[in-house]
C-alpha cells in the first residue's frame, strides 16, 4: 500500500490526512516534533488567558486517529533524502515514504537584534512558546513589564494575553499606525485607539535597537532605536512576522546534486499543483511558496484558511484526481482585543492600493464599529469589504464577488449580508445614508430576504 | 474596586453563614392542648399517637430542631409499630375483623414531612420573633454582598466584550477546592430541602411575613425555595448583564427568563393561592411538570371550577400544540433558555460553570440513552396513572401506580433534577439535568432535530477551530466539529443559549430561524476554496 508521510500536524497536514482517508485506503503517517496531537495554534492565546485548557484546543479526541488509521509519529525530521525516499530523524531513526508532504508551518522572525536569544525573549508560535511564556510571565509579580516588538496580528494577541493577567505591556510598532500596511487609515486608527483604551503602552514609529541582559543572561530591558530610551522589562515578545520553517530542508540540500534537492526560496517552491521540483514531494500550508503569486495573493500565505484549502486540494491529487490549487475569493478574520474584524475580497491600505481603488468608509460615532468598502473608480465594481464590530455573511460576499456586483448593489442589499447575532442593532441605514451623501446616489436599503440568501448562485 | 469586591464577598459569606446558622437556633415545644389541636386537625384516631406526641412535643425541655424532629419521628414510629404489632397478632389469630380495624390507626407519610408540620407550629425563638431583622441579616446581606462582588466587574472587566479571562485559572471555576465546597453546600441544601425539610423550618419563619403578604398563608419550605430561587436569579442576572453587555441576545434572553421565573413561576401561583385557586405555573409544561396528571392534581383542578378546567385544558394545549409549534418556528430555545425556570437558574447561577459539560462522544451517547429513557419513563408513568385514575385500578400493565409515581418523584424529580441537576453545577456544568434528564427537553429536542426552522448557521469557511464555542457550550455539543467543516449545527440538545456565537472570536456562528430547506448542510470542502472542487466533492 502506498505510504504517504506528512511532516507537520498543523491544519494543513491534518486536513490533508483526513481527506486522503475519506477518499482512499492509503497508509498515512503524520510526523511532528511539537505535540502528540493536532491542536489549534490560533487558540494558544486562550490557554494563557484561562479561557480554555490546552486539551480544548485539540479539535479531535485521541481515538480519532486510530479509528481513521492515521499513524502519528512524534520526532524531529533532520533530513529529507529524496533519492532514498526516506526521512532521517534527529535520533537517527529513519522512515521511508512513497509520497512526502511538507507541511511544516512557520517560525517567528528574528532580525538579528542584539540579545534576541536571551532568557525571557520569545516568539509566539509553538506550544513550547506558550510554556515559556507561562514560565517567564505567570503574573505581574514575576513579570513587571513586557515589551512586544512587532505590530501584527500575533503581536496584538500577545499584548492582549499579557494584559489579561494585568502585566503592563509596551508595544513597539515600526509603522506610523497599527497594521497600516494592511488596513486603511481609518480602521488602523480605530485599532490604535482601542489598544490604548486597554491601557497598553502603544509606541508607534518605534524600532527596537537592542535587548539588554542582566548578569544571569536574562532580559533586563530594551533600548529604543529612535530615542535611546531604555525600558526595563522581564519579557520581550518578538512578533515581527513569521517565515517558513524549512531550515532542515535547506540543510538537506546536497551541493553535489543540486537537481536532487528540494528547491526553496523563502519557502518551499511549489507549482499550482503544490508539487515541488522533486517528484512525489509536495508542500502545503505556511511553508509553501507559490512560484507565481495567485491573483492578488502573496506567494506565501501564512494563514489558517489557506493551509486548510491546500490540504483539501492536495488530497484530491494524491488520491488520483490531479487538481490545481485554485483558491476562491480572499477572506480572512481576526480579533483586535475586543474588536472583531472580517474581510472579504480585497481592500488595500493606502500604502499598497492602486489609484483606481476607491474606498467608502463609515464609522460609528461612539462605538468601535466601522466598515470600509473598496470599489473600482471607473466601473464601480465591488472589490472587497473590511468590517469591524459587524459580522458579515461569508456566503453572500463570496457570491457578490463571483457575480462581480457593483458597489451600489452591495449597499442596497447589505442587510442580506449581516451576520450579527439576533437583536443586534443594524447600521445599514446609517451606512447607506452616508454613502448616498458622498456619492450623490439614492440607494434605498432593502430588507433582508431569506429567499435571496438561499438563492442558488 | 478590588477592595469593594472583597468587602462584598465578606458580606455575602456573612449573610450565608447567618442563613445557615439559623438552622441551629430556636427552641421547639408545644403545649398539650396545642398537640391535641394538631391531632384533631389531622384527624388521627389513635390514642397511642396522642400519648406519644404529647410526650415528644409537649416537653419542658428546650429542644432544638434536631432533637425535636427525632422525638416526633420516634413518636410516629412508636405508634405505627404498635399497630403493626397488633395487625401481626390478629393476623396470627386469624381475627380478620380486628385486624382490619387497626389500619385506620396507621399514619402514612414521610416522617420528616410529618415532623415538619408539627415543627412549623412548635418553633419559638429569636429568629421567629425578629423575622424582619433576620431577613436583612440573611437575604439582605447575601444580596448586598453579592452585588458588591458583582457590580465592580463593570469597570474591572474593561471594555465590553467576551471576558472569560482566568476561568481556567481560578479554583472556583476550574473545579478547584472552592468549586467542591460549593458543590457540597448545594447538594446538602437540596438533600435537606427535599428529604429533611423540618431541619430548615427556621428559614420559613424568616419568610413568613412576605408569604403572608403575598398569599395570606405562612411560608413553607417550597416558598423559601421559590423565593430564594428568584433572588439568586435576579442577582446572578446582574452578573450576566455586565458580562455579556455587548451581546444583546444575551441581555434580552436573560430578561426573559427572569420575567418568567418571577411572574409565572413565583408571583402568579402565589396570588392564585391567595384567591383560593390552585397555584399553577402556567409555563411549566408536562412532562417537565411530571405530576400534572397525578390524581391529586386532577382532583384539585376538577374541584376548582372554571379556573381548574382552564388550567387542565391549558396544560394540554401547552404540551401538545404550543410547545411543538413554537419549536418549529424558533427552536427549543424559546422554552429552554427563554422561559424555563430550570434553564433560568442554569443561565444565571450556572453561567460560571458552563464550561464543565463533557464534550466527548461518549457523553453524547450517554445523553441520548438517558434523556430518552426518562421521557419514556415519564410517559409510562403518566399512562399508568391516568388509566388507574379513570378505571380505579391499582396498577396497569403490571405496574403499580403509586409505586411508579413514588419512584419517579424520588429518582427523577428529587435526585436527578435537584440534587444532581443543580448541586453538581460546579463540577459537571450547569445543564446536567437539561441535557441528560429533562423529559420535556427530550420532546422539544426531537421536534427541533426533525421539524424546525432553527439552526446555528456556520459562516462559510471562517472557522479557525479554536474551540471556544465547544468549550462554552453548556450542552456539551462539540460545536467546533461542525463549524470547522462549514456545517450548520442542528442538534436536538441545543438550547439556543447563544453563548457559542457570543464567544466565537471570528464571527462564525449565528442562531437563526430560516427556511427548513438547506438547514442541514454537510460539507467537505469549505467555502473559500476552488468552486469547482466544492461542486465536485460536496455534491457527491
Ligand atoms: C498565535 C497565532 C495566532 C494565529 N491566528 C490566526 C488566525 O486568527 N487566523 C489565521 O488565519 N491564521 C492564524 N495564525 C496562523 C495559522 O495558525 C497558521 O497559518 C497555520 O497554523 C499554519 O498551519 P500549517 O499546517 O501550515 O503549519 P503548523 O501549524 O505550523 O504546523 C507545522 C508543524 O510541523 C512541525 N514541524 C516543522 N518542522 C518539523 C520537522 N522538521 N520535524 C517534525 N516536525 C516539524 C511543527 O512543529 C508544527 O507542529 C495564527 C498563528 C499563531 C502563531
Ligand atoms: S450549541 Fe450554542 S446555542 Fe446551542 S446550547 Fe451549545 S452554546 Fe448554546
Ligand atoms: S469559536 Fe468560532 S472560530 Fe472557534 S472553533 Fe468555534 S466556530 Fe470556530
């Protein structure tokens, strides 16, 4: 029986394994050095915050794997030998495969800051990071202040985590406003305000110069690049992005036969079929890099959903139905402390948007609620929407994007797309009134209709 | 703010201690003529009980309730033993006439209940004489303390939003020693209330003035329970309002359960009683209201004229028409988390414990076996009872009517719904009864699963499998298992509390009532991926 080995028990590897099992009887082995069972990385924060125990982050009970005949192997793969079709583990054990899938995820970026390997300096990615954090920042007596470097999604999660245990947090963000490489200005500003509202010491346009050690090799303070200010602290969180976790692949490269090595750039290079340059070796999830970006997407997409989609797709190929990876419309979501964020389609920030992309922005006068709708200047075609504090129906936006609706249509039928819980105040009227004012239109909001929502596209 | 909380906690615990301490106070005795009057009132014909009761209750000594109770119970025992011996003797002598005569002297009833009735009349002391003051020292301090403990959260929790911080880090909510202490207190409370009510007769004195004001009569242990129930729900609802203030569904729903508990379960029955009508909770549907078809209830209703008949008809319409029709349109939630008293307590007092429900597949299997067995049990009991009521027989299908009623009342009514259902909140979660035991929930669940517009819609591909929804589902539903597959949640046990939707950090879940078609939507490839692939795989 064909033996498929998957390195990585994250969402991409596990989705793949599940789907292979649904479609075939192949032997499946998942290898991971991190944990025995698949857990949800996105939920790590909730364990530290006391919302959940670690076992709650595991989506499947432990009998699941046996029942579905998915072998789990714990161990660190040091080398891949594509010629012998074999893996070598750090303890020199070996494992042979017929097909190999690399789903090794990411690791936190470190940019060579002085002191970046001191005790008390950590990223937030693996389960071990969580344990490390628990050790160095169990409460505000042991950790009197934490400094977080890097203003992305993981940075703000880490800030929220520490804040939940009343640990004072200084949050260093390189950009002039939080995440404004991705978010349009109005939204980014609202998040700045919300961070401060939670008593987190947000420092914009601020870079880290170095991390200072005490006599025991522990963090003592950080020094700011711009001002030279020294901030005493016990923990430093490095959250300046992630990059593919593929050092062991790079180490496996044999200079004698470069054509036999797995080709990498920042990530493992794959074609649209998620195949690497080596036959029977594939890569999915955070560690895969598309040779050519798909649409507006980045070549490496380190998000949960794309890992899952790649897993769903590759399973088809491995089970004999070779299909291209063709992700649909972009969507994503996150939560900035108390503010939920969802996005469908593309809304670019001022820093990266084209001139033809226009934005309509509405913000609630008091609450942390706002939306931004992007549309084309010439054709009025709806391009995407960001919502904060309002939940939207994925299905409806996906349909509108497919049908290439214009922005007026989206405004008119906005109520169909609302996904807030029952009894929530709806803001379609205010939103549309503002849109009408700005655009000299006379769009009348339509009432929500089940018939339209359930209509077959 | 922290200080206020701590002061509140101390005040609350003081109130609770005084409340508990009152049990041990007071002295219990009657004069001989009072005992005589009691015997008259009860219509006891035996001379033995008269002698025994006078000896036991009309004592010079200062008896506390425990001594009093044991003496009174012993008196009943002695009397019954005496006649049992006579019966045995006449039986041996084959003196049937004499034997038959003795039965009229036997006294039936639970010993603690008999003792309660007498104790209620016999109590004297500081608590009884100063009921008003003791109300303040017990209920008053409890309420003030609890509110002082709860209200500062408005500030301490920070901006509105899901604040489950620390739930698994604290002893009270993470099955630590505090949780076990609470469990022991609650279980003891229910055991005493159900099986040894005479021990807490002092509590009834504290509420006599309120009871007299409401219905003209003195407070019984059930009045104490009902009153306490309302008070706890009101105070804990304040906690809900603060905790979930960003979520209007929770706010409205909490208001609704409060309203139904206070008005329907408490006030209306009291007022009806004061007007001489049978006190009836108009929202309590059979078979949760398992004794609705018991003889004594049917008798009492049929003797109460028009209002009795109305209640009888209403009770049947409620169960047979209103319940299923409402479930069709709104799901089981309209009852379980908007109206029901058990649900009301679970959603207020029980909210801090909701995460303890067991999410394993095993638990789900056990749930289906248990809850449907209880439903069958309640129906069989009712059929037997009704048959016997109308035919005058003692048993039906080989089942003795009295026996099955007693067994059900004891096992399901008292132990399952009370002692385990509520007592075990801190360890097994707040809906043990609703999930595993309630026959009405089983019935509502069947309708919800097979014929309803209600579902929890999963928002396309947005789930990140974080597990918040499953963790906080009080009914032990593994919500994530559906959400991460892009599949709607249609489960008979879902009470529609809406917490899964509230705690989801990605806006994945929405409780809604929509067209039945497409409600159940198994998916393998989620929205967001290749449309052709979705078509290929999902339509297989
Ligand atoms: C704190 C945090 C929050 C996040 N929140 C979100 C979010 O809200 N939404 C979102 O879309 N995305 C989020 N992400 C990103 C998302 O979690 C990742 O994109 C996703 O987990 C990647 O899955 P994967 O299967 O590619 O890899 P991973 O989940 O990283 O799994 C790879 C596994 O392979 C193991 N491994 C690697 N190399 C080896 C080796 N040589 N030998 C053995 N085992 C090896 C690793 O230890 C790891 O267990 C978040 C990430 C983090 C860290
Ligand atoms: S599934 Fe959601 S709404 Fe239903 S009982 Fe569980 S938490 Fe409540
Ligand atoms: S809480 Fe939301 S995101 Fe998390 S597992 Fe449940 S549905 Fe998915």
